[in-house]
C-alpha cells in the first residue's frame, strides 16, 4: 500500500560564501521550485520593531544601529571576530529560523522545496532535510566574488570562511554538487538537470510505502 507524505521532499542547498547560492536559488525558482532561504528569514526576524531586534539592541547596544535600523555590516564584522557574540546571536536566531522554516514547509503544497542555508551542514537545526546540494567554487573565486559584491576586506572574508565548514568537508557531505566555476549557461544547464531529478525524486519519495 502506498501513502502520501504529509510534507514536501526537502533539498538542502548550501555552499561557502561567494559560491553562488543566491544565483542557483533564483534559477531553481525561475523553473518553478519553491525556495525557503534561511538568510532571508534571518533578515525578516530582525526587522524594526521585532522582538529579536530588541534583544539584539539590549545585548550589543545602540551603537550597532543607524537611522534606518540595524547596521548589518557592523554586526557581521563583530560576530566573525568575537566568538562569544557569535554564539549568543546564533542561540537567539537559530531556533526562530528553524521554527519559521518548519512552518513554511508545513504550509506548502509543493512536492518538494529547496531550502537554502549557509550553515546547513554545520547547524543541527537542519536535521530534517532529505538530500544535500552543494554549490562549489574554488576559494580564490569565492573571495573575488565576495569582495566585489560586499566591498569588504579579504581578512573579513577569511574570518567568515573560517567559521564555515571547509570546502573539502562540504563536498564530502554532498549528495549532489553544482560546479560554479564557469559561465551562467554552464550553471543553468546543471540547475535544469537537477530540477528534473528532484521532481522525479520527490514523486518517488511521496509514493514510498
């Protein structure tokens, strides 16, 4: 007898900083996939007036804020140089992010969902994913892309990379890998192929007795 699962099949997407997770997510979304992005949820949780932002202000003080709200660049610089502050912020946000992700999964009518999270493999909060997709790029390319995008120093990038799983360990943990070391057409072909595979995998998964 076959049964239908009560939740979608979950593809966990991750990769090091500057690897191209956002570009890959957008390509999957354009093909029709539902995307849940942990970074987006994190930003939403720290909107002006939110309880979590109030706790951040109480911990770090008003010097972390500017006229339009939280100075995210300053916060990022602090947490990747201060392990205690980083641990405190993770303890605050990770349970809230997990709860919101699970709420969105429960409400979804899609057969499968792409869950994008930079710390997917480092954080035990994501123990419910069904398969791991890693976007990979050489570290030199990660650094160049991040410097161009975020206008931050190479030392700041090195601090962020040091806080993430190593490239080698990430690749070892991957069920599927997207190589983002060429042009967008090459990237798009890989995404299109994997989209078809995930569609089929989700169908099989929902039919498993």
